[in-house]
């Protein structure tokens, strides 16, 4: 796929290529465009909220690095967006794309809205295998600026609804797997109660015979 380009609100220019994950995730392979040429940044993955019972519908998960959604130490191509002491940005963010909607009827409309992060941006000295810690303000600003631009691209892409339907199907299968053990537990309780009922019925029969 040809390399595309985006410019963030802060004026940073990135080139990127995209591909699709197994369950419909949108994977961005990023390069920072500089006067000396493109510098590899790493991968950012975006997909709908992975929680099986989301508190807020419509959230997007922004994952730093390819691979495991559960363990950041199993990811590859972790992006280098941080400071000299903590160059790797790790973990993930749940964001609400509605933050980017402009309300023209607002008393003071925000012309260039940015995403709100509900957790701190985490930095690390290595991509995996080291502890993470809260990134500095400069890193936070850079990451939010880039993620805001990527979420705008994600929403504007015509293939997003199809990919999100695929991810929803993936979550639906997980929900079914979660419910079955609960059904099994209820069935076990029912069987146990049936035994108790049968024993009580036998006692009642003796007393009323």
C-alpha cells in the first residue's frame, strides 16, 4: 500500500502505512518526516473498546505496539515517541472519538479539539522487559497530538465500519465464552437443589403416608 501522510495540529508531519489485524484492528506503521528523511517511529494500533461490558459505548482503544492486547511486554514495533531517558511509549489508551466533534452552537466553539486521555502516558527505557513510568509533559503532548490525528484518520476511513463489524464479531464470541461457564454453574446449582428437593419430598411422604 502506498505511504500516506498526515500533519498533526501541532504541525508535526508523519508518513504511515496501514494494514489490518486478525480481528479488524487498524495498524499504523509510522515514520516521522524530517528534513533529513523519514525516521521510523513504530506502530500504533486502533480498534473499538475491548471490554466485554463497556461502561461507555463507542470508545476506541489505542495500543502502542503490535501484538498482544493484554501484555505490553509481548508487543513488537513499540513506538519511539518519548524522551531521551524514556524513548518508548508503552501501554494503551481508551479514548472517546466524540471529543473531536465540534459543537457549532456552543457559546465558545472549540475549533481544534483534542482527545482527552483518561490515564497517564507511560514511558519506558526499553520496548519490553522494563518497568514503565509516567512520561513527561512533552511526551504526553506529543503522543496526544499524534493520537488525535490518527483517530481523525481512523474515523474518516471508509473501511472502518467493516473492520469494526469484524471486531464486534470477535468480541461477541468472547462474550459467549464468558457466559457459558456461568450457565454451567447455574446448572450445577439446579442439580444440587433437585437432589435436596427429592430428599425433602421423601421425608414429607413418610410423614404424610
